[in-house]
C-alpha cells in the first residue's frame, strides 16, 4: 500500500509541474541558511545535541493570476555536541511544494491561504551509540497561512504552517547488522515502515518572517523557526532556528 501511495505522489507531483500553464510568470531564487540545530532522540537516553547547520534552498515560483505555486527543495548538514560527544544531521527535502491564493487584499495588507506538501528526510548520528546512521522521514500535508504588508518600497511577510496529516518513519533502535553504506540504503531504508497519523503521530511546525528592504532589488532576509517531532515508538525531536539571505532572479 505504501509503495502504491508513493507512486501516486510522484505521479501527482510530475503532472502538477507539467500542467502548470506556460504563460504563468516564473521567478527563481537561491537561499543560504545559517541556523542552530537541536536534536533529541529518546533512543539516545533522551540526550539533547546542540550545534549549527548550513543549508541551501532553491526556489521556483509560478504566479498564475492570483495563485502562487512555490517549489523549494532543501539540502543541508549540521554538527551538534553533548558532553564532548559528537552528533549531526543531513537534511534533504527533495519535494516541498506550496500553493497559496489571496483571501484579503487592502491598503497594502494581504492575507493568503493554501497548502504545503513535503517529503522531508533527516539522517542523523550520535557518538553515544557507535554512530550508526539513523533516519526520520516525513511525507506530510500542511495548511498554510501568510500575512504580508507592503509600504513604500518595502515588504514584510509572515508564514505559518503546521502539519495536518501524513506518513512518518523513524529508526527505532540500534541494529548492528544494519548500516547505511550506499545510496540505495539512503533511499530504501527511510521509506520502509511508514506510519500514517496526524497530531497523534507527529508535528511539523514552521514559522517564518521575511523582510524585503527594496522590492525592486533582488535581496531579502528572513528568520525561521522549524520544529519536527515524532511521538510513536522512540520519540524524536528536531528544532532549527534559521537566519537566511535570499537572492531572487
């Protein structure tokens, strides 16, 4: 069932890109993200590893009438420490699509609503247990709310989204015979044993604030709070506080 679901998601994503009207306005941007990283895995005696993470994001946005479709894949890596022990994470979100449309536009104020679909993969390790590679995977759907205000030639935007339902997978313990060594393991293992759920299963919350000092220029700055928590089996928590600079093309 999971394999059929994943195939359906892939087909839907490909069709969404292909069927986007070619007359829609397209914008690209690149973001460099520097953030703090916090990892807590119940399997690791509940220890919290803190450190820093560097991430790159590519954005492709289609503006079709009042609708916006944003495709923003992410890739990043970070190191964290606890009691002179090392931990870390590789974060990959190959599919991250957000659709929004306006509900209120007046006197520079804009309120938009929509939805986000994401496939999010976290590969993390901890020196505490001989550093095998763990994973936390999510295929999730979230409602999205955005508020924007534009004055003079400046703009500020607040984005809120919180997971509603989806599938999650998390390595539940140390298996001395299971080591992720090649690209096949990276792809196959996190996509095994998915569990469906909502707030009883996991929570992925993202809150961001972006400031554009000059809308005629290509630069903007933003702060983002990103939390991912899994609540079945051995619980997992990831918290990121991110600052990023975006260059639009």
